[in-house]
């Protein structure tokens, strides 16, 4: 599994990540971590991880954060790719924030 992560935290319910050496994800948490690092809602899933997701769903799991925690706790390989900023757009103010950021960058 690969997670897109960012040090930019602007989410009402972020999923925090502690990384080890290189790009390895060591912990997924609901509690803030230092240095700041959160998932960005972008995931690359191998065939094996997709099967694990089906198992979690059939066992009653229903949130991505719980699945991420379970995958890491099971010792499966989870890598992180850091990007400078990910804006979670789930409120009208988030869209305004994203548009302002893009306008400031000239894109």
C-alpha cells in the first residue's frame, strides 16, 4: 500500500502518520504527531491489500482510518509519498481555500 501524505494539516479529523526510515509508515493515529504528517486521502492498493480491505469490510469495518491502522498493525508494507500540500475539500470554505491557494500560485 502507498499513502500520499503531507505536513500541511487543515482537516477537522486528520489521520496522522508516523514514518520510519525512508518511506515506511510505522503508525497510523488519530492523535497529532511531530513532525506533522497526515494522510491525504490518496491511496495505492495492491491486490493483496484490496483482499484485506474486503476482509475488514466483511468483519464490520467501515472507516478508512481503521483499515489503515489494521494494515500497519498487521505488519504489512505501507509506504508514504510526501507532497507539500493536500487540501481536504468537504466543506464550502475548503473549496474557497483551495481556489485562493491556486490563485496565489498563478495556476
